[in-house]
C-alpha cells in the first residue's frame, strides 16, 4: 500500500511539472531523494519516462477537437487546418529526434546530475524574466496557428533540442523559444503541448523497447497507477496554465525556477 502512495505522489509531481515550464526532471530528482520505490533500477528508469504517457493522454483529451484531423462526410472528411498543424508539429519534432534518439544514453550519463539540473533551472529562470521584460511593450505577431509559419515551427523545434539537457524543461524551452520568435503566450503554450505528443510518446516507446515489454502484475499495477495519476493532475495543470497566462506573464515561473535551482544546490551541497 505504501508503494502505491509513493507512486501517486510521483504521478502528482509529474502531472504538474510536465506542463508548467519549471522542469519535471528537477522536481523528480528532489522527490526521489525522499521517495524510494522498492523496484529494480531498470524498471525505475523506464517508469520515470513512461509515466508521461498519462500526461500525453491529458493533452489528447483536452484538445481532441483541435487535434483530430477528420470530420463528417458532409464537410469532406478532412480538416485541412488540422493536418497543416500536425505537419508543423512533426517538422518541429525532427531536430530533437535527430539528436536525442542516438544520444539518449550519452546525454543521460553526462548531464543527469543535480549540478546540471540546478544550473539549468537558474539559467532558464533568468531567461524567462529577461524575455518577459523585453516583450513588455511588444505585441505578439503570431496569434493563431494559421499565422505560425513553417520556418517558425522549425525554429521552435530547434529550441526544443535545448531540453535534452536535464533541468531545462521541455515546455520551458519551447515556450521561451516561441515567445522569442513572436508568438503569443497562448499559442506558445498550446504548441508546446502538441509537440509533447510525438516527443513523449517516442521517448516512452524507446524506454519500453529497452525494458522489454515484460512486466510482473505488481509492476504493471505500479505503472498504471502512476500514469492515471499523471493524467488526472495534468488535466488540472493544463487548465490552470492556460487560464493563468490569459492575464499573467511567465516571470513568476522564472522566479520559481531560480529558487528551486538554489534549493537543489543547497540540499546536495549541505545536506548530502
């Protein structure tokens, strides 16, 4: 029973931090210091990634009408705008896929440590504050996905490559890049959500292939519990973020990242 309570807490952390630009990895590193699941190292490595499938499902459910590319036969079956959006998403995914897939293990070995995570939390927190101050008197030039050009989508994908470094935050890197390129905060956040679908599905599939698709009943129950929790909490987190940015900027998340980065450094330097 205690193990399932731990998994629920991990699912809550994943569901909140995956969509807010505050780095799920940074939070998971801290949480894992206090919550230890009594499972094999191989399973835990897979679990920490595959739990994201629950978070992905939240995006699919919330944005199904916008993401489903087919309509009624009376309207011709095909929603051209939706197909165009998906192609822009796929173009934006390519840079991270081209670099991340062959270097997945190497990047984890080099950068999955508290020093890197803490530095990235602080650095990108500062970037968020600088970008928001810079944009204070500027109006976004891209306020819809129709106005999002193919080249801009590709450049947002380049920013997503930065998230291969733990602590950067995938949503943080793509939102920051999109805002710098002239999108509204709303479009930046939604495009970041949509990018997560192929990226996180691909990462989860890769980990499942490495693990071998062989689970005990207990392991499967643990994994499903984490995914379901992440799904429910992600629904709430996404709704919160989209409501928040209608009236606020991202500077609050920047300050939060800086404080969290300092806490990570302090904990591992003085408490470990």
